[in-house]
C-alpha cells in the first residue's frame, strides 16, 4: 500500500514509529488507570448506585480525589492518542481526529476541575453546568472521533477492524440510550453512562494498541 504524500511517516520513520508506539501505550495506560480508579470507587462507595448515579458524582464526597484523578487519566490518554494516530491516519481524517480528541481531552480536564452538583439542582449551579457541558462535549467528540477513525481500520486484520466497528456502534447506541434516560428522568441512566464509557474507552484502548503496532498508514 502506498504511503500518502501527506503522511509524516515519510520523515524519520524509526523515530516516528517509536513515538507512535509510546503514545499508543500511554493512551492504553490512561484507560487502564481510569478503569482501576473507578472500580475502586465502586468498592469504597457502596452507597452510590450504578443504576442511577453518574460517574461524576463520585468526585463529590469521600475519595472524590480518585474520580478527579480518573478524569485526568482520561485526558492524558486522549491527548496521547492524538499523537499515536497522526502517523497512521491519512488527511483529512487525521486533522479531524486530532481536533476531536483534543476537545475530548480538554472536556475531561474541565470536568475534573468543575465538579457536578450533588444533589442535582434546578437550575444547576454555574460550576455544575460547566461540568455537564464539558463532559457531554467529551463524550460527543470521542464518539465522533471513533466514527471518523473507522475507514483507517480497513487495512487492519479482520478481528481488529470488526472490534473497532462494534465498539463505535455500541458507543453510538449507548449514547442515544443514555441521553433518552437522562433527559427522561428514568432509572438506568447511570448504567447507560457506564456502558457508553466502556465502549468509548474500549475504542481508545484498541486504537492506541493498533496505532502502536501499525506499520503503514491507511
């Protein structure tokens, strides 16, 4: 397969490959840290309900610093992924993914600083509103980055390509369900958010690993 003329792999390929591999592994590490911290929080905060309480609620109260650290880990992972995919995704998808992942990372950082309202208030406080907007922007941009990335997986092995597609489709379905349950005030929004997060972070981990081991751009 010919290397696109706009691909940075045409310059210092060994250096680019090493940087790409490190960035891909860092993206996966960010996901792993998030998962571990959230699992710990579910164990030490049994009063919280996975069915109804959004993940952001764990940042308020006991051990709230762990949830803040989890948000930061996501931000680091998303930022690393922007570096990992640049040599292996051709323009214009490369530019689109870079912007979307950067916004998602920024959204996570803002969500870490601006905590949600617990209990929820109507209307929300300014801080709570900023948190909600930042978190929603992160979800939407990460999902959009997943959609944009799919053509890049065409040359990949069948299982990798199929897993990427399944994770992105699953994330889109979970996003719709999460939105419907949240705005409808129905029980289950917390679980839908966790499923959405699992699909999106699964895509981040898969894409990071694929980018780290990929040889040629798509």
